[in-house]
């Protein structure tokens, strides 16, 4: 599980992982299971979330 903390108005992106064939269909990308997001807590304008995703996917902070 990847654990990230995000503030209000910050984002994450879910993209194909490095080395994943970008021609894969959605069915192929999700063959190992769904993306699961669990909110682990928060305070003020911050929230901590745990994210589990199939290995062909990468979760990254979106930095503007």
C-alpha cells in the first residue's frame, strides 16, 4: 500500500507504470484487481490516504 498525504486542492495521478505496454486495454490493466483507496485520517486541510493498485499502474503526486 502506498500512503500519501495531500492538502486541499492537491491531486494524485494514476498512469501506466514504467515498462508497461501503453497499448494494454483497461481490462488488461485491471486484470489483477481494482484500485482501492482507503482514507487513513486527516487534520485541518490535509488527508492521509492509502492506495493499492495493480502492478501495471503507478500512483504519483501531481505537482503543478
